[in-house]
């Protein structure tokens, strides 16, 4: 026989359908968003992985100064296949944007094949296919006309090139720009006719797919050297030493021929001439390597997939907090039901129902609602919400088309973990409650503590003493209310705090920057071997290297190593002789302190570096370590006196642009916050609304609990002749005062909670910044909560009004 | 079961029970001692505070004695752990309370099924509904029933598993005269038809006349232990 008690489930559901519907919808919504994010992420990453074969993504590319001759290409290393990928970088004019630059390629057929997001590839000379995201950003679409290098083209396709999923113009740029930069494809003849200088880019694929980034790095290092030598020697050799020897010989032979005199032997002359003649065919093939970008280091390819992860980390935590709040709501609801059904439970226990049977029954509702929410949430996640998230990504990146794939991670995070959290919280509460003896249930005496004597109260006015008495009598209920409010406040802190933190970070970034400009040079000496200098009085040399962590909260996180001058005006600290200072952000995130030893390594190699922390330098703008520049050169085996570039608070204009590798500015350093703001920021408004709803729900349930518990007393004072307004002033006003106090206290507490959670999130991501909530933000949180409460108090007043006078006369055992 | 076992089916041996501590400690049972035979209709009679409900709860295994013991068919309750006590209640006991304690969103039949679920060999529910006079009301929810009908349902829930002992705690305490008599008649019928041992707690003196065995309690001790040779039917009771 099936347990007949289970028949109640559907009836309970029907009776309290409004409450369960709200819980169900809230949970489905949250699970849906999270699931959408996980699924979109997983699907996009899968599409990225697959694009290597599907769209034949390059393993890297290099640029030569001139077009390579066939002979030169034949002399290129055997382990790669090379594909021409010439482009012309020309101005693009659309209605909304006059300043864009478009990098125009021929239609690719073998490598980096375009993904046609919309429309098709050009077929005639006046047709063009451009990057989909750029088109969206500048407001053009299929059928529109754009002017490229002075010629009008009709857009027939919106595309994504696998080697430009993020529109980085230069690989050394720190941020991409999909508004002023575009990539496009033309037919061969249209491309040939297009006015513009040709950049001779060659993309390549290894014969054998490199198994890891590290192998890519090894192969890439080898390749770049060989290609540079092959290009420089016109294919004579790929060996650097041999090339140098040849260069010396050529100089020698040339000098000999230029300075022939009576002492020069005919044999030498003829040998030199023969040798130079033998080299002539190579001279026709001579070229120069101007750029080499392997895939692992190509930001245009790697940036987008690396960015996806941060959203998921943030969303995961938000879902867990949210589910914990809902689990709490459920547990309170169930606990309330158990209190109301105490006599029935006592009877059932007295007649032989086991504790387990009753616990199972009371566990059913939260589990069923969670499972149903997970089902609907996942359906929404795999459909509507996934599309929302994907469109968000499509608004940031030039992404190839994807197929939705089953994501076990999404299942674990949005279904299994919520179910476990819900089950654990409810089981804890229900088991605790059910631990009481059947007799206690029969007597409706569910308090676990021993009854205390009435406390003597100060000589307040009668009504105030009455209120105080109510407060003391319901202290348990109010403690639960405090927990409920604190949970809601934590969610509110998240929704209010995250955008505020990002804004605050942006605002204070200027102060946090080491310098307004960081000029990174290609070399500290110019072509003539002279050390590069500037007359800019703000400029100060520094050195910089990027290493990654080998242990701690986030292995593999990038750490910037700075070498600075002794009396630096940008790093205001006494740099130690035998160790380093670490930035406070690094110290906080990795829990480092003075005296600790840190081991960092090169990102794509195994070489490690060990440093002793001699102090913390107050710099929250990034994870870095600081040392004297001499020590820096020593550590990294660099020439004495060498440096990487200049810190400067003003623009430097007297350094040859060709010598500047990149300039890091405020905008670049803020990329993390900009990205987070872009992706998560838009969600936070929804989270605030969800918080308001949850706030209403939690406070509604908890104040209902308190009023129901006092129904008998309320009824009694009604019998005695108290008016509703007086009863409200006793019960509702007391609760209002308590809620206001709780709101402020929990608001401040929630900041501690959020700081803790934020640290966990930040540890799973690259970079660091502290959570920040302004006083105004706190007031906003309190405001939202109080609005929730005042909506609820309206219902409370109605509830009190409805309590019948007969309640007081009920026979309670 | 031997004649001796039949005679001493339920033994209450020197049971003590008190509540509170220190000065406020109150001894409710002070050496309670008696036996009940199998199939007997036993009434525990006494004024408020005499300890009758406390004793019933100890017999029911939902409360425990401070000293002394209760044994049922030779098994001492004090030797049972919580699981064994639950098994004991499940297998041997039916409980009827003054305030019916029915599950509000289960109908009459389903409330009785709640009791049937606990038994491997429950009585036929339809037949029982007829016996209880609830056949026509079987699909009604408790709030659609009168007090008497609700108490009938709670009796149904208690006896459907055909328990060895039916414990009734003031079953007519919340009912009017006529309904009380109906309920008492029903319990009498159940006792006769199914042979369960009935232990009923009441403060109504009149009810003692329908019992086989009357135990009068006062101040936590047995004042009188009477075997009623001239019991009358519940219908003939008057008070």
C-alpha cells in the first residue's frame, strides 16, 4: 500500500498555489538564466574548439615586407603549410562612422575560412562581406552600401573570420575595437582593383597539430627564428649562425671587391666574385619578416574564449546564494506547516508512523518544486535564456555560428547543486523539528528550549511593555526574520554592489594607475645601438615582464613584474636590495605577507623565478611585483642598464613610433571591469527586481508566521475590545520597527558576506579588485527591502483584521 | 498465550513519573500498579491531575516512566529503544484523542487509510466505514463533518490496523451527551467485534458502568481497582 499521506501533496500544492507558484517561477527564472549562461558558454567554447577543423583555423601567421617569391616559399620550413592571406588596410565609410579602418582580404578558401553568419560571400566586383559585429556596431546590414577605399560596395554577407573573433587591430593592443576596425572579404578581382597598400601576410598550419600551448610556443619560437633567417637570406639557410657567417663573408667579399689594389690576388677576386654570383639567386628572394603571431598568442583568436569563463564564475555563485535563500524560505514554510500540524504529527507518531516516513513526506514539496523548477529552468536555459546570453556574446565578439550542446557543467550547477542545497537545508530543518517527541507534538509544544520565567520589564508605558513582551515572546520568529532579511540583503548587495564596484573601480582607476601612460618599447636601443631617451621630464624608465603564478588560489594567473628606478616618482616605496615588494592586490588575493617566498614561472616555458616578499606596496590596480631595475636585469639575464619602456604622466612625442611596441593607458587596464560591466552589469537590474520579489516573499512568510503564532492573543485582545488600529500599533508597528533595524544591521553585515563571496569569485578569475558599496548603495539596499516590507505590511494588516474573535475561545490542549 | 499471560496482558508495575525540577517538581504518578487482561474494556477514571493521561501516554510508549515499568505480553517498554517503541506502537497500538487530530486535506476514507498503511493485515476499510456509520461521508473532508463523525473517523483510523490495544484519551471530552453515547457504543462494539483491549481515560464517572475493569486514580496512585461484574451497555448509560 502506498503511503496515503502522500496524497496530500497535490492538495497542499493546490491550497498554497500562489506561494509555490512564486517560488517555482523565481527558481525557474534563476536556474534558467544560469543554465542559459552555462549552455551558451559551453556551446560557444565547443564551437571555438571545432572551428580549428571546421573553418581550418591557422596555427599562426607572419608578415613579410614584400611578397615572397615562389622559391622563398619553397625554402620555408617543411613542417608547415603556408597560405597567402594578403590584405589591404583601407578607410571604410558608413553613414554612422567616418573613421573606420577595414582590413580587406580575398575570399579565403583553404585556411581561416569565413563563417557566413548572414547572407553570402561576394560574387561580383561590387559586393562585399564584412564582419557581422562591426556591421551591427555601425548600424549597417545586408543590402546597405559602404565605401571602402573610395569605392562603393554592397554588403551581401555578414561574416565572422575565425582568426578575428575579437577585432584586435594589432596584437599588442590591450583592448579590441569593433567600431573603428573591421575585416572584410572581396572577390579576387575586386580585391586586385582596390586601392591600397598590400600587407603580405602568410598564414600557416603545422603538418601535425600541436598538442598544447606549450608545444605551440616551442614550435613557434623555433619557427620565427627560421622564417626570419630564411627571409633574410632569401632561402639560403634557416640557420642563424650560418646566416651570420654568410653575412660576414658577404661583407668581406664585397669589401674585397670594392677595395681591389695591387695586393689583392686574382684568386681572391675570382673566388669572391664566384661566391657572390652563386648567392645572386638568393638575393632575388631576399625578404624581411616584419611580424609573427602564433595562434596561442593571437589575441584576436584567444581573447573571446578566455573571457567567457568569468561570467560563468560570477553566475554560479549568484545562483548558489539565490538557491540558499529559496531553500531557507522553503524550510521556514515547511517548519511553519509542521507547527500548524503538530497535533496531527503527534497522533501519527503515536500510532506508529516513523520519523523517517514523516520527514520524507515533508521533504517532498521542496524537492518536487526544485525538480520542476530545474526542468523548466533548463528548458528555458537551453532555449530563450541561452539565446539571450549568446546574443550578448555576439554583441561583444565576432563569433562563428554554434550548435547548442548538452552541458554537464550546466546540469551540475543548475540542477544537481540546487537540489542538493535545497535538500540539505530542508532536511536539516525538518529533521531538527521532527526530533521532538510525539508527546510534544500532541501538546503543540514545539519549543526546544526550556520555559523561562517571565522577565521583569522596566517601567515603560503599558503599550510599550506590551510590545516588548510580544517581542520577547516571539524572539525565535524575529531571529528567523533577521536571517531571512540578511539573506535577501546579501542578494541585494550583489545586485547593487557589483555595478557600484565596477563604477568605483573605473572612477578611482586614474588614481590607481602607476602612470597615465606606460610606453613599452620594442627595444631599449634604436637601430644604431643608441639608448632611446626622451626629453619629456615626466618620463622615467622601467622594466616589465609577465610571469604566471605556480601555486596559490589561482595557478597560472598573470603577474606583472616591474623593475623601477631607485628614486622612482611613480612607485613611492623603498625598494629592497634582496627581495621584492608585491602589490596589495596580489597580497590580498593570494594571502601573501612579508617574508613569504613566491615562485613564478614563464607562461609558455618551464623556467621559474623565486622571490622573497619584503613588503606590500599599496597598489590595487593589478597583480604585480616591484623590484629595482638593476635587480630586474639581473633576474631576467638582461644587459646592464636595459629597460622596457617609460612611465609618464604625459604623452611622449619624441620617440620614434616604430620603436614603440605599445602604450598602456587607463582604458586598457580597465578591460576587466569593462568586460564584467558589459556582460554582468546588464543582469543586475533583473537581479534587483528578483531581490525585491524574494524580499516580499521572505518577509511575507516570516511575518505571517509571527502573526499566526499570535492569532490567539490577537483574537483575545479583540475580544477585550481593542480596536484594529490599536492591535496594528502593537503587532505591525513593532514588526516595522524591528524590520527597519534589521534592514540596516543586515545591510552592513551583507557587505562582509559579499566581500567574502567576491573574494572567492575573484580567485577563480584573473585580476583583482575589492568590492565597493557606497553609503548611497547601502541606502538603496535598505530602501528596496523596506519597500518589500511595506507591501507585505499591507497584507499583515489585512490578516490581523481577519483573525476571528472565536480564535480566543478555541479549546487548545 | 497462557492463562497467566492473558490475565496479565498489560502490566503496570510500580510506575513513578514526575515533572519539573527542584521546588517546582511535581510527582504525577507515585507507584502505579495494576494489570489489564487481554480483550478487556478498562477505564482509568479520575479527576484532573490524577495522572491518568500521563499513564496512558506511558502505556502508549510516547512518554517514559521515571521508575517502574510497563510490560505488554511480557515485553517491557523500558527495554525498548526509540525504534522498537515506534515498532511497538505501529504493531500493537491504536490511539484516539479528545481532539480527533485528523489530517485536514485527506477525506474520511483516506484518513482511515493512513492507519491501514501501518498494518500488514488491516481490516477491510469499506466494511469498517459501514461499521462506523461513515459510508455516506467517506469522501468528505474533516471540516465537512460533525464532531461525532470526526471522532468516528479517528476511531476508524485507530482500529483499522486491528491493534491489540486501543488507547482512548477522553474520546468524548469534546462531544455532547448523545454523540458521546454513540461514540462509547462504537468503542464497545469495536471491543466486542475485534477483541481489542481498550484502555480509556475519562473523568466521567458514568462511563465506568460499561467497563470490564475500572481503575480509579487520585494523586498519582490507584485508589480502587474494580472488576465490574455487572457492566451495562453504553446505550444504557446516563449522566
